[in-house]
């Protein structure tokens, strides 16, 4: 057999790539042509509005605001004009329709508070009617608004509230939409059993539908992504290739970009980087043609990862820079922060500290912008809760006024007719008692809602604090890799372990939903596990005995740092390299105090050691925390090693 020369093979590969690009351009051009026709139709509707009567304008505005007729993503100006007309003629239907169909743009632009107000207006109107598609759509967008703000618990509640309504009207499209969204929330929480359960419900629905099933493509994409996340490549391959074949065979343009991106993810997971590149390039081309901003950013991120694995630093740097520039241009601060973090690591890895410092400053600016946006959204959310509470208070005042009016009427009846006095008093007493019970029940509901919202916010705050501390720990770990000085590396490792000990506190708080007290046994075991993983010394064994108890967050934080310093010092100084040894930790709950004992069978303290004379930084930290805890602190050598004893008095009362 004849072998094709390598140059000719390369030429064929180039021609094949160009041919594929032209085919994609033709398909995208056809899609854009369809969009242009829709735009012409939308423009004709807007022109008809100009000379129409108010009555006809109502129907025309509803037609032009419908996404099926109007390809524009931004309908803000049209929506405002429709709202003005609705207020003028008193059309609640048009007001609800305009608020509903303009909210998605606000959500995507990050104006979550404004979107929430518009969705509430739409919900009040559609909830007063028999269950319909627009009511379910309103709830889906309310859940999406919470989802985009990372309030996953609230989003899940709204989606689960909308699901029975969608089933009531037998709307397969909206049912599958909700199944897909619920599955993705559970996947984000790493609850894959529930994620797969809801995802497969979409496939079950699609078995009963002829033709193209609503949300079949998104759920195939989600299933492929879920299986990649848990490392089951064979299962992921089935769904991703099925999704790719369906989306491209039927030329579903809106899904083709994502199908190429998932194929690239699959090839990366298989280790076939050469095959991943053309899929990622095609996904980027689709995103650019369709002006999908987040898609462009995600594609550059994917290509940067591929070229990093291929050790092609030039192309890796190019795509990292494009990712950061686009995220900054479109105001996506989270994606910009991730891109700048990767660029920062890239420049540090290659010793370009001048550019690393520039990127570091941009990263801090992006972090500040993101924190500012999050604070604004949280404050707006608090304002919304206060406003809701005030509205409920007004309703309660009206009910009290109504109660007072009823009481006066009853008194007049009592005075007018003595014969009916006993009967009237009985009726009055029963009515008052019933209304008081209703009032108390409403107050209890308000208090329960407020407590639930507070716990949710506290959980989100502790979660984000833990995540930020993990980022700091990762940055310290990254910095250690670039240092050659062992003393500096050791100092950074100690700092990283201190940060981890504090991060574990916040992790324990939000996982246990107890925002004041920490489970000592669980926390200390996690802390010691982190320290063991740092030193990776199998010659030294740890014996731990901890009484089960709950301690205040402040006390546990300080004790955690003491344990971190003491055990770290034992690992570093108690034993010579290669020597076997044992470290014992006992934490006992006495009647009047908490007793912490840490001892080892190592070489003991150096000769002439005095506790108050020139302490190390770690020992100074232990002494400082002992003083804050008003504890009795003792450190001494024994016949078998070193003993640290800390006795913390319990608070009286």
C-alpha cells in the first residue's frame, strides 16, 4: 500500500478544517437570516403601534413583547412603553405581560432586585387567574433569578412550587424545564442521586412525545456533564455523543455550540487533546457568530485548559487573555476573577513577576467589584424582606381596624337588645377569639419566615467565608511551589494550616446549621487530618481521645489554633528524620474546666529552655490564646518527651 506523505496529509487536514468552518458559517447564516425575518416582523409591529388606538395597541404590544415574534434580547424600552400604556388604560393583563417578558433581560444583566419586583407584579396577576402557562413561566423566572444569585435553597423551593402547577396544565415543555433546573441544582450540591432522578424523568417524558421533545437536548447535555463530574467517562460518552448527533443532525443551532463544547470536554477526559481542539474551536466560532458572551468566555477557558495540558504556553496565554478581556468587557466579574487568577498563576510559573503583579492588581479590582455587587444584592434582598414585612404589617393593621369595627357593631347590638345579650356576647367572644388566633398564627408564620431567611443568609455567609479562606489557602500553597527557600516554604505551610483551621470552623457552622457552637470531636479530627496530610509522615502515629461536647465558635477557634501550633511543632521538632514516634492528644470535659493535653515521646525541649524567654512565633501564639482564654498553660519536658497542658476554666452561669 502507498503511504501518503506527511505534507500532503497535513494539507488534507487543513482543507478539511476549512471546509467544516464554511459549513458552520452557512448554517449560522441561515439561522441569522431567520432572525432577520423576525426582526422585520417585529419592526412592522412597532410601526403599527404608532398610529393605532389604545385598544389595538394593547394587542400589538403583547405580540411584539412575545419572544416568539421578537428576536431582540433587550426589550426594556418597548416594555416601559407598554407599562405606561397599561397604567393609562388600566390594563392589568398588559402590565403583567410587559413585566414578565422584560424580567429575563434584567436577570441576565444582574439587576436581580428590579427583576424580582417585575416578577412579583406578574405573579400577583397570574395567580388570581386559573392555573395557566404564564403563571408557571413567572415562577420559573423567579426561581432562575434566585438561582443566578446563588440562593440555591430559595430557587429549589420555587421550582418545586411550580412543578405541580405545570403538571396540572399538562405542559410537557415546562415540566421538563423544571426537571432540568432541579437536576442542575442537585448536581451543584453534589447530590447526584437526586440529580440523576430528575434528569431521567425528562427522558421518561420524552419517550411519550412524538417529534422533537422539549428540553431533550439540555438534559442530554446535563447528564453528560454530570457523569464527567463524577468521573464515569463511558456513561458520559453515551449521552454526549447522543446529544451531539441529535443537535447537529437536526441542525438545532441554539444547542450546537454547547454540543461541540461537551464533545471537547469528553475528549479531554479521554486524554485525546488533539481531538478536543477542533471541537473547542468550533464551539467558539458558534458563540462568536451568535454573540453568546458567556459561551465565548467559556470556550476560551476550555481552549486555555487544553493548551496548558499540551504545554503550548503561547496559545494558552492567548486564550487566558481573551477570557479575561471578554469577562471584563461584558461585566462578568466572577468569570473575570477566575481568568485573572489563572493568568496570575501562569506568569508566576514562568517567572514573569512584572506581569504577575499587574494581573494581581486587576484580580484584586475584580474581587472588589464582585464583592460590591454581592453586597448590593444582599442589601437589596434585605430591603425586599423588610418591604414584605411592612406590607404584611399594613394588612394586619387593616385587619385590626376591621376587628375594632366589628366589636363596636356588636356592642351596639348588645345595647339595643337586652334579650339577645347572652347570644350576642357568645358570638362576639367566639369571633374575637378566632380572629386573635388568626393574628397569632400570622405572626408566628412571619417569625418562622424571618428565622428561616436569617439562617439561610448566615449559611451562605459562612459558606462564602469558608470558600474565600480556601482561596487564600490555595494561593499560599501556590506561592510555596515557587519558593526555593525551605524556611520560607515552612512559614507559608504553617500560615496555610492556620487559615485551614479557621476555614474548618466556618465549614462546620454552615454544614451543621448551628451558628454558635462547634462539635469538638468532628472539628478536631478534621483539623488533625489536615496536619497529617501536610507532613505525610507515616512513621509518626496520632492517638486522639476527645469528649463529645459543643463549644462556642470563639473558644473553639482559639483552641483549634493552639492544637494546630502544638501538633505542628511536635511533627517538626520532636523527632529526628526517619524516627518512629507517637503524638497523643486528649481533650477532656471536666466539671469546672476543659483540659487539653498534647504529649509526644520525642527528644523533649532543648536544654536551658525557658517558657517566657525568646519564644518562637508559634509558641507566642499559644501563650496569647491561653491568655485570652484565661487558661492555665504549662509546657515541659518529661522522661518520655514533651508535654503541653492547657486548662481552660468554664464560664460561670
